[in-house]
């Protein structure tokens, strides 16, 4: 996703590689089959991946902002 965003989406702008990336919001579906443990695993993977590739993609900021559904047991992700 980081490569796609930097090398395709921003390049179509054309936004140069020198332009810093500030990730302010990201997320993934939870739902009734996604345990708290799985959510913690995914969150750690996302943060570590961004940190590992920060220099490669010129990522200077990451803000953890995630909305959680009021009713995670509902299988309808948009409800």
C-alpha cells in the first residue's frame, strides 16, 4: 500500500519523492470474527511496517487515529 501510494498515486500528481508523507488516519474492518488479540496484532504490524519503511517512502509522521464500530458484533461493516 505504501509503495502504491508513493510510486503510483502521488507520482500521478505529479508529486515529487521529496514531498513528505504524513499518515493521519488509517484502518481496517473489525467485525464479529476479529478478536481483540487479532486487532492488536494487526495494529502492531501496521505501525512496525510504517516505521521500517519511513525513510524509503519519506514518511515523517504517523498519527494513530482509528474509529471502532459501536457494535463490533454486527457483521455489516457499514452499519
